[in-house]
């Protein structure tokens, strides 16, 4: 009789990750493509451009600015 048990799935899903820079929600495949080898995404489309991501912005902590 504890309906709360059904909502215990709200913890961090293995299908999701977050941007290190702005904490935006991103998908695992996105991190795999644009993040670094440790699964960390340093930039996402919320805080940089797609062009910057293609240039490696998501896998390096350095910035062009
Ligand atoms: Zn971001």
C-alpha cells in the first residue's frame, strides 16, 4: 500500500546526462558524439553553437571567447 514506490524511477536515468557548463539535459548519444572520452559534455546546444560542438567544444573545457 505504498504508491510512492511506483514513482521511484525518477532518479537519474541511464538514458540521460547533463551539460557540465550549463546543466542542461542532454541525451547519452549526444554526449557520446560531442562529449569527452569520460562521458563528460563540456558544452551543449544550450550554451554553444552546433558549429562549436563540431569543432570539439563539447569535449574540451577551453572556450574560444
Ligand atoms: Zn550547456
